[in-house]
């Protein structure tokens, strides 16, 4: 594949932000917010449900349409129903070539209806070249590969395809790709293999990030992930997002694995929100780091009505848990 | 339900065993939750004395139970809750050796606080004091902190007993508040307390506190500073210094706060109760000293490594 390379556009001149280096499932990769995915990124999105998938794919699609970038989406779903399309008129963007929604039959299947990685490669080559010629500053590609994970399926074709994608996207200054995989449908060892063919893992944009506290949605289980330090200066913004989560019935779990500091006012805030939950429900604090848990143990869980300790620290291991 | 809080003045082991043994036997007879928290050298003999009631009495070693007065009060509260609706009948013998003057003062305050914290619990506590070995100033305070004193066959109300708020206030009068000239200082100027946490954490780690103790001190200092930002008057700041094994962190502002004497000593029922913050601060560090006046409000936190 010969995707355009050359001078990066000014909008992407800044060094790419990587907010967390991590080891997941035996593989090293950078984790990036979807808004930080850049040309040259061959990223994967292991998701645990439609809500999590759309939380990432919607801004990826909408971000392209809002910023003079082309989006190529291989799917059999109608364009109007794709994540991120709610604010856009598909016909108008299809007419300019900025939005290309291609069915599998017209982009990556052979005559017998089987997956044809070479055909997908040629399709993407063509779409990227046309996008570049049409003056779009970047070309985004995404598709959901989960359908290739049917029971007993041979992954050779997919792995080879991912490898080709990686070699083509990484040196490009125009192309970027997000490969979606439903982790619940993928055995852990296959997930490791798939992950290893990507150098970037993409996740949803944070709800808040000021460099000290980061608040993000979490999906397996559903709730919020809080990382960094939660203190007085950040109570209001946290209360706003927690209140919205609970009011929208979008989960009651708080992933505290990356929480370095929680002040006593924060405990008060959590209790106030927990007590507003319907009877019998609790806010569940997962993955509490030892030093934070020690403070909570000291004051006593019995003084924190509505809060309960959840999953123990270290129980989380990426795909294996979600798949089991 | 009231509280029966009596001191037992005794002379020597046999005196101790006779009085506490009778108390605990009676506790079992009336169907109460019988608990003995006694000093290590009394523990074995008392178990032996009550061998026939071994399964009906909970025994604890005072050396383990009495390490930190605020935490000990919390542990007793948990005990009362655990055995409810049974009423606790406890032989409660604090440890009086190995303390410096400041710690001794806190344990004396603790004895007085029992009268507030367990008022209405229905509990009965007998606190043994060994007249043959304890220092005079410990024995002198017994009649101020216990409403009833048992001395041999003689049991009578203490005419020197002070209500806990007055006792606590009197205990703090003699405190000194010197601060070394070389204490490090960080002004607290913005709403964001991250620099303060870093300031305290760095020094706590350098003083070789355990990670948990360091985090507890940081959490306590952060809470006091947050409170100063919410209610105090600038300028505000934090001083940190060390003295032997101890690291001291003091947060001050120029507000004029006169804390009621029992502030933060009575355990709150939940994090939503007033006083939860200061009580937690007292729990998280070894010792908290408050002083308020026209010169400002100062909260001093002490932790030993």
C-alpha cells in the first residue's frame, strides 16, 4: 500500500499525547483518547458492549466530519444509524466524498462471500488516495472485525490484514485506523494476538482532565474511572459527572485503580450521592489502592453508608475478565 | 440506658483478681457481654481466675487495645455495636507506662471522654488503677475522670468529677506551642491543595514514615487546610519540622476560631455528620493539637515513625 506521506498538516504538528503507557494482556501499547488519535496511528478498540463502542467510535466519526477529514466506515449498517452521525446529514457528506460508508460486499468480501484481506487493502488504498487528492487533511478508517471471530474461525486472514494495515498506516501522515473488536466474543489468547498487531489502543475521551484529576466513563462494569487526585478544588466537577452518571442510570461502579489521593470531603461527597440512589443500591468502589483503602478502613466503611468495596485490586486483567 | 463508669483503686494482684473477677462473674450472670481488656501481666492470672467462664468472656491485651486513644474509643464503640442488644460489661485497664507527658494527657482525656461517648449505651465499665505502682499524677486524675470510684469495699461518687468538656479544656491550658525557627514553611495561597500535599508527602517520606502513615498524614493535613480555606482567614500556611522520631505539621490561618473542647473527639455516626473531618484527622495521625485565639487558629499534627 502506498498511502500518502509528506508534510504533516499543521493541525497535527504537536507531538502526540499518550496519557498512559500500559501493559495489557501481555502486550505493550500506548493508550490514547480518541481525540488524540493521529495520522500514522493504527489503533484498536477492544470494547465490551455497544455503549462503550459508540463512546469511542462516535467522536471518531464526528471528529472527521467536523474537521475536514474523510471517514471511511466499512459496515452493512445504514449511514444514518452509525455512531456519531446524529448531528450530520449523511447524504450531504456522502455527496462530497467526505463520508464513505462501504458495505462488506463492496469492500472486503470475495465472490463466495468470504473475507478477502487483499480486497480490503486495495479498498483502503483507493479511498485514502482519493481522499488525499480531494484535499481532505486526513483519512480515517474504521470497521468492526468482530464478525470474523465466529466460533472456530481461522484468524490468519485477519492477522495478516492487521499486519498490512500496521505497515501502511504507521508511516503515513494522512491515514489513521481504528479496528473495533468485541472482546466478549474473542478468546483471551486471540485477543492478545490481535492486540499485538496494533501499537495504539484507543479509548473514549475523558469527561474531565486537568492534569491532576481525570474522570472517564468505564463500561465493564459500567460507571466512572477516576485517576489522579480528587480534592476540594475538584469536588464540583466530580459531583457534576457522578450526578449525571447516576441520574442517567449509567452504572454505579467507580474504578479507583488509578486514584492516588481521595480527601475526606470526597468521601462525604460519595456518601451523599450514594444515599440518593434507589433503596438497596450502593456505589461500588473497585480496585482501591492500598493507601486510599487504608484511610477508608481507618474511618470505617460503617460511617460511609451506601459505599461498598468492590472488585479487589489486581483482579482486573483486561480481556480475560471481560471474556470469562 | 445510662453508662456506669467506675474506677477501681486496687493494691496488688490478689486485690485486682478479686474485684475484677467478681465484676465479670456478675456480668455473665446478668446475661451481659463480659469483656476484659487488661495489661499483659494481669491477663494470664485473670484468665485462670475465670477459667470456669472461659467461653463467656472476651479477653484482650491492653498493650494491643490501648495504642491510640481516638482509635481505642472507636474500637470500643464497634464492640458495643457488635454485641448489641446485649450490654457491655468491661474491665477496661489502660496502659500508663511508656508515655511522654503529652501522650499521658491524651489518655487521661480519653478516660474522661468515655463519659460522653458511651452515655446512653447501657454499658458498665470498671477501670482498674494499681495504687501500688502507678505514678501520683495518674492516680490524681482518676477522681476527675470517673464519676464513681471503688476503693476496697467503699464505692462512692467522686466529688472531684469534672464534666468532660471542662476537663478537656483544663487539660489544654498548660500546653506549649513552640515552633522551631528552622521549620519549613509553605504558604497556602490558592484553592488547589496539591502543592501542600506534595510539600507534606515529600517530608513524610524523607522522615521514613511507612507509605500508609505518610498518606494518612497527607490526608489529615489536606483536610485541615481545606477547612482553613473554607472557614479561615488569610494568610494561611503550613509548617513542617521533625523532632526525634516525630514529624510535625502545623496548619495556621489568621481566623479567630475557638473550637469547643470536645471538637472531633466524639466519633460521628457517618461521614455526613458535623465533625467527621476533624475526628478523621485525629484518627489518621498520632496526635492533634488545636489552639485558637486572637493570634489565629493553629492545628498541629504529630506522627512518629
